[in-house]
C-alpha cells in the first residue's frame, strides 16, 4: 500500500521514506557553485546568453530557457539578478557545465574544454 500523501512509484510500493539507504540530494546546491552568484558571475552568464541569443527571437530564447520572455529580458537588461537556477538553465541550453559558465572549475567530462585555445578551435577529439 502506498504511503498516504506520496504517489506510488512503480516497483517501490511500501518503500519506507525514513530509509536512510537512499540519499536525497535533490534540494541541495552543488558544492562548487555559491547559492548567490557574484556580480562578476552574473555578468558572465549574461554575456554568454547575449552571444547565444544572436539571431534568435526573445520568444525562442525564453522557450529554450523555460522562463517567461519578460523575465529573460529583465535579466539581460540587468533589472533582475541571475539566479543559480537561471544560470543552470543557461548552461543547459549552451551545452556546458554551470561551473564553467560562471567561471569556476569545469566538471570532468562535462562540456568541451577549449579554454585558452584559439578562437574557433574545437574541443578534444572524440574517441
């Protein structure tokens, strides 16, 4: 019988929510990204988003990010702060790691490392 107030998950009927063998990290911030982005980090996100937005409509940009068009416009105009969630959505759309986007160390195996390479250079060869 499923626990009242929680939907049953296929194959997990009767699962005890107090079972500590399952680690719930859903609501935790990543260790290397601060909960509040500095002004410098926010500007990096904005700059990357402006470059990505070239040739796209505000509607298409907002849809890709999963935010309302007005919200995206306000962030780009500097009227709203860049949140960690928004930065994460920008990183997802750009196909990179949030740490690399905000200027922190990139996570191994996430995004192509082209830092310091000449403009237009590709990442490491795929094997």
